[in-house]
C-alpha cells in the first residue's frame, strides 16, 4: 500500500511510463489525491521532462517542431574533414 | 571476413568534382550499414558523406545550446572527431543519427560548462529528502511556469541548458538519450552498456536532480 511520499516518489517514473501494475497505479493515484506535495512533485517532474525536450527540440525525428537545419558553410565542412584526417594519421 | 573497399581519392580542390563524387556517394551511403562499414574502414568518402549529410542538423542543435558561431563550429568538429574515433563502439543499438546527436549534445554541453565555469553538482545533494515517517522534508515552491512558457524565453532556455550541463556525465548522458533523443529504455541501456533496470534508476535520479536545479527558476518570479 502506497501510504508514504517516499514510496510514491520511488514509483513515479514507472507510473508516468505506464509500467506500474494496475493495483499499484490505483494506490499511487489514491496517494496523490490525498497528498498535495506529491501531486506538485509529480507535476514538476513531468514539466522537467517536457522542458528538457522542448529546450533541445532540434532533432531529425521531430522535424515538425523544428526549423529546417542550416546549410553548413563549405569552409567548415573542409575544416572538419581536415581535422578528422589529421587526428586519424 | 569483411571485404575492404578501395578508398576513393577525392579532389577537394574542384567544386564540380566534389559535387559529382558526393552524388555518387549518396547512392551507397544512404544504407546505414554500408556507411558504418565505410567509416570503420577509414573510408574518406564515408567521412565526407557523414559530415555533409548530418553536419547541418548537428550544427543547428549545437548553436541552440552555445549561441556562438566559433564555439559551435569547434563543438561540431569535436563531435565528428569523437564519432570517428568511437565508431567501432557503435553497435547499432540506436540509429546512427541518434548516436551522433547525443555526441553533439554532450559536446555542446561540455563546452558550455567550460565557458560558463559551471561546476558539476552532486546528485545525492539534489534528491528529495524525507522525514522518518516517510513524508517529504523539503517541499519546495509551486511551479507556476510551464515548460511551454519557459521554452519561449531565451534566457530561461539558457538556464535549462546550464542546469543539464551541471549534471555529472553519467546522469547527463541518460537524460540526453532518454528525454532528449527519446531512445527506448532497452536501446539506451545498450548504448551505455548497463542493464535496463540500472538505466531506469539512473534516469529517475537524474530527472529528480534536474528538477531540483530548475526549481528556483520555475516559481515564476522572473515572469512577473
């Protein structure tokens, strides 16, 4: 039975991933209903995940959210190839 | 035994040659297995394909974190050098784009850490504290700002980058893979060479530590 905040916070990640067994998820939600600090913690934990994602949104798999990538200056392409070659030698 | 390809000689002086060769490369290297084999063989054409094909996207990610052209170019160079150096460790657990992306994000965050003189924080000090009866001992302020509101403010976005950069390597890496790259638990565990269970524990601790680091900025004082 999840009666304490410590246990609740321990299960938080699994709850958000939908990996808690049904009975434990129900107990988790019951604890949240009775405990405003844990509700607040859950909210801020969820926002942390969203924030991390949003602040780094340029990703090839999520092009809809992002602007198209810039063209690389040819000078930079050549500099990188040269640097990689010299490290390789 | 893998057949070793003859390394094509590139004449990098002539623009037309370069474009022609690049188009020829495109045909074979769109297959990731062929590309990775080429990189492992030290094939210069594969190197160039990788830089041209992925450089723009990686530069965009790095610029977002560093906001400085010269430093971004340096971090991009570091990214490709690290990628070529470690290509033998790429086991295909994640896609090549994902693997490259996490190297780029880590390179940019490390440069940011150095530039801003950000000190690494101990995760232990950032985990929630509990009373003997199991209740929270350190209930902080209510978060009044949402992730959407923060993402619209360059100053606060910079704070998020700095706080991620302050995490110890093993915790930063797991955040980059799972929450930024959104790689599955099993794939991320393979990339980091740990068990899925250990990855979950590390990720939970990393998120809790980052939550604590962001807390002072999320109470909304700065938006008033």
